[in-house]
């Protein structure tokens, strides 16, 4: 791709004062000169937070995505945005969805990015980051964090939905003790990842895949499955190709794409 067409060229391509400032300050992190000379700059939008358990593994996944970006000839730069963990935040993360969307939009718009990778997980992190990215309309790909493994409690499979709602009944009518509760609690969420039921996190991940915003098959692979790491690395490669193809969100999010997602 002609580097004059790269949006990041407006930051890194000038032989003037501001070109000097933009390049020299980033050089303090040890980037070699060729990173500033025509490579597509890929922003890795990370919703990782220790207060968002569903997204707790995304710090590691960002490094895997970076590998793919570098392999394809891009320049990966990770940036944080406000994260939301439905299992922790009160009263609900829905109150903060639009705030995150604004955060994502302005972070992308204000920085020298040619393409974006959205690292998502807990339910509201998917639509909020995507809404923000749509407002800027750069080439964008989503890497869903994936569901956790099923829990096992005394020989039975327990998920992240129905069992939670049965706890009160078990305590009042089945003699479910504090020790029982502790044992079940330890068994329930036994790996990284978002809810393992077909709840809103999995639904949102499925939606973005049906819209054509992930690599095929990306949404349902468990977070700790090695195939998820492969998918993250390949997504890093693909976003560089998308920049070169100028494949923006506005070209992907057609009426047909939305109808397909609704049907799915």
C-alpha cells in the first residue's frame, strides 16, 4: 500500500517539528526506525482489567495479536479503554456502555491508527467497543475472549447461569451449608473466560462473528483452548491485510450482514 494513504502517515511521515515529536517520544520505548516508515499502525484496543474477570486473560492475548501484526508487516500499539465486568460492577454495566463507546471512539480518532483489533469478553465490552469503532470507521477486527470451561461440582456440570439462581433455594430447602457453598464456588469458574452459558457474552460474540467482524469460528472457542491463541495471532495478521485492502467497517456492516446476524 502506498504509505501516503496510511492515516498514520499524518503523524509519522512529516519531516517537521510535529513529525519529530511524534516519532521521538515513541522511540523511548525502543521501536526501530522501520516501524515509522510506512508500516500500518494497528491499535489493539484492550478491555483487560483485574476488575473484569471475564477479560482477565486479554493482557496475554494482546501479545499474541501483536505477533501476528508484526509477522504481517504492521506496527502494533496496545491501548487500554474503560472495562466493564458484569459480575463485579453495581448496579449494572449497562449504565457505562455508552461511556466505554465514547472512550473507544475518541482513543481511536485521536491516535495514529490505521486499523484496530478489539479484544472483547464480558457482554457489554463487545457492543460498546464496536459502537465506538464504527464511529471512526477504520478497518477493524474483533477477537472474542471466549467462554470459560464448564464447572464440575460433585460429579455434575455447573455453568455460570442456572446454578447461581438456585443457590438461595438450595440454602433454604436443601440444607446447602457454607462449606457446600464454598466448594461449589471454587468449582464453578475454573478457568479464564466469560460465562460458559449461552448468555449475553456468548450471544454478543456470536453476533460479531455473524456480522463478519471476526475470523470464521472465532466466537465459540473456549478461552483456554490453544486454538483461541492461533485465532488471535491470525487476527493480527488479517487486520494488516484489511488495512491494505481498505476494508472498513462501513463496507462490512451492510443490511445483509445485520439480517444474517439477526437470523443467527
